[in-house]
């Protein structure tokens, strides 16, 4: 009978598993970096949108004042 706990995997299998782990860790780091960049872009778009809305409100108020002064 073979004792499963005492079976040593081949070094080639271990090397392949280590390679896969390293590749997965590298891919994970790349995705985390991409996500950080995307979060920053979203924040930039949100800031720009808030600025845009403020400008539009200001322009609308100015337009309303002009319309009132014409009446």
C-alpha cells in the first residue's frame, strides 16, 4: 500500500506549479494597477462632471436674469 502523504511530487510538477503561481501573481498585480488607474479616471470624470453642472447652472441663471430683464 502507498502512503499518500509520503508521495513526493516530481520536481517538474512543482516547477510548473510555481511558474503558474508566479504568472497568476503577476497578472493579479497588473489587474490591480489597471483598476487603480481606472478608479482615478472615474474620479477625474466625476470632478469634471460636477464642474460642468456648476457651469450649466450658472449659465442658466444668467439666461434667466436676461430673460427677466427683457420683460
